[in-house]
C-alpha cells in the first residue's frame, strides 16, 4: 500500500547505507491513524509516508543522508529515535518532535 516513489526512495536509502532500514509505521488506515495519535491528514493514510529506524547509525547522520536522497518531508523524532519520511506532492517540509 506504499506509493512506488516512496518505496524507490527507501530502497535508495537502504542501498546507500548498505544495511537494513526498518519501517516502524507505513500505511495506516484512518482508524488506526487516529488510534496512534496521527494527524487527520497524515500522509501515512495515503501510502506516502513511512517512519523508519536504522540500527547503529546516529539519527542526525541518517537525517543528512535522507536529505541527500531528497525526501519531500522529513520529521526528526529524537525521543523515540526514528525519522518520518514522506514523498508529499506539496512543498518540502522539515520538523522536529
């Protein structure tokens, strides 16, 4: 249920890192998105977003690599040690938890 553009960028990320990229949250139905506290218009609900973790790599370093791959949306969640990545069709967005 993930958009092909998102999958392509995630594969590019995995190939760049030469290690597994763990998707902790991908596509979400609206009910589950509400249950986990996602925003109403979440890109997860239309297959354009994934939350990821990568073992043994600094989160800031991972963020910089994702910037080079040019994900449209990147959210940094230091408390739970993951990045939100998306391929939104609108302007680029960057945020911190």
